[in-house]
């Protein structure tokens, strides 16, 4: 039986910031491209994957669709941040992206074009004003593009809380913005609403020239508004559902994707809610301190595929934010237009639970916590994490109290559950509890002692047929690594 799990691309692939688009009878996912174990964001050239709209278990690698070296500002700017792709009025496909280096925020909005959605794309030019000068109004960052019945709208921007930080004077806020964004004092002070925040501008059919001035789509002073707890940070994305415009974005909390709704493409957006958190924060009231994974930045969007709606997002690995992997979950859009928050799972696009038979990579866990997981990178701190060692993708630094969770598995006459482990850097001595319900006793226990090489350990179980989450919890001394879980 063909199945798929999160992350839904090959386990050694890192394509964050996913923008899913249905073109013809296939769905394409465009995103940044992180290096496994890299030391900065978006170190690799763009690639894309696609799948038939009626079989989301069958993803095909389309190859490198665009190289950073194609941009005239390469190599002084070599990192291509989150892109988006839209079909133009001429039937061709346009890739929008921004280049940056390790010090500066991006400064130009680049455009490339292809005759097919799978590329290769060729550099076209930079988004510009009618007089031919490059568009540099506001902060050029994270494009989102839509073709709305022939009208091409480009969204972009980023926001930091300099103006709302009570510890900063206005002068200090301006100084920080000048340094970070390489903006003049005059531009910062004279731009209505400030240079930060989400903005929109309409493009001409040439996909390069703006028709009018960019403008904010909602106020960026959030105190006292319905955006107050979920302020815009980055990751602009836009979808039209019926006659409503849905603006999907990463909040200042970073781990979550939220949405705002309007009757118009360029104004009057109101906060809608949170769609997903890569630590399940907020889901069923979960607090940040109880996050179920190490959280970090999040970026993605929603798409209707073969009549069903999905959210695409990314997770963190390698104890940094530089090796992020694409994940997806099914969502619902209710009759009132709202989108309830969904939980992160291991089964993702599978269309149902995974079959509890055979071997699965341990790294498809959707919960990985020691009870005190941090936000953002933490390379110096010991904590359970997904990593690549010797070309193996494993979970490392499994210490006392670590929970590794998978949602969900379909149990049907399962007699044995196991896990493949070895010593980490400290010889372990303890036991692994196997649970299907965190509020109930374990269904089995596995004793752990010195295992210098990969060792498959299992326990007999007696479980009624049904769908369950599966949790492995280590209690003991030392530290473990895990490679596989299995069912018989």
C-alpha cells in the first residue's frame, strides 16, 4: 500500500516556505531551499516538486528550476528567500523572489519567467516604478502574488516591533530601522504608516511595472486591534476563496501561520485566526511552555487540491532554523469562512492514519519534546532533535523524559511495537514506555542498556483495533539515538 507521511518530500530534502499552487492537473510546491546541516537560510538553488491533484502520495522531483547565479546581483547577494509563482495573463509562469546576503535584508524584487510551471525559469528583471527605477518602497521581502481575474497583485513586507517596544525611544527605533533595512531617516519618517508591515501593489501585464504606489493592507500599530496577539511578521501569501481574499502570514510569534480576510484585495483586512503552529501552540488551548516540538519560524500557505483544502508549512531540524522541512495537513473552511486551527501530524497528506505495519523512519515524529522545548535555534543546548549523521536521519540526544510522538496509526491485529536505538554520547540505562494515550498507563515497556550499535528492541502488545497516536517515552540515565520505529 502506497503511503506518505510528514515531511512529505524525501527525508533528506529541505524545502521550507512552501507555496502550493494547482496548475492544470498537478499541484506544485515552490519554496526556499535549505542545505541539510547548513549554517544560513536558503543556501541552495530553487527546486520544485509536484504531484497529481488526485494522488498526493506521488510527489515528483522536477529538478532545479532556478539558480541564484541567474540574478545579476549574484554573488554579492546569493541567498534566494521565499518565492512565489503566478500564472500571468500571457499564459506564462512568473517566479517572484528576493536576494539577500548574510548582513542585509533583501533590497530588490526579482522576477523570472518560464513557459511551464516546472521551469526552468529565466531571469526577466526587477519590479520597477513607471519611471523605470527599481521598486524599493517599504521592505522588499517574501513576495506573495495572485492573478485576480487579470489583475496581478504583489504582496510583500516584514515587521519588527521597534515602534511598539516601550524600551525604545522613537529615535532608537528609527536608528534600528536605518541599520537593518538600509533606509534613510527621511523615508522612514515620511512613509505613511512606516516602512514596515504588509503592503500590496498592482502590477502591469509585463509583470514588472507597478501601476500605482504600494500601500499597507492593514494598520501596523497593532495594540487595541484584533491583530494584537498575532501581529504580522513576514511570509505574505494570498488566496481568493469565493469573493473573499485570504491573506496568510507568519505572525510575530513566528511558529504559527495565521490569516486575515477582506472583501477587497488591498484594504480592510480583519484578523481571522491561526491555521497551524509548528509546535501545536494554541491547538486545544496549548500554552507556549507546553509546545510539542522545538518551534521556529513558519511560512507556507493554503491551497484547494481536488476539492479539499490543505495548509503547507515547515518544521525545524538540526537545532537551527537553517534546515527546515516541508509538511502539510488537511484543513477545513467552515460555512462562515473561518479556518479552525489544525494539529501537526505524522500522516499529513496520507488521507488517513498510517498503517501500523512494517518500518517507519523515527524522524517522521510530529511530537518531540523533553517537556521544556525552546523556540528558535539552540545549538549549544542539549535537547532531542532531528539530525543527519553519517548520511542517516535520526533523532539524537534522547534523554530522561523525552517523548517521541506519532499521529496517527491504524492498528489492526498488531502484536508487537518496537524502536531501533543506539547509544548517543552517554551510555543509557533505563526504559522506554510505549503509550497510546498520555493519560493512561503504558501498553508496554522496553528495557534499555548499553547499545553501541543500532539495535532493534520491541515489546509484545495487546491493543484493540483502531486509530491511535503512538508515544515512546524514555525514562532513565544517559542518552539515546533512534533511527526507526516498527510494528508487527
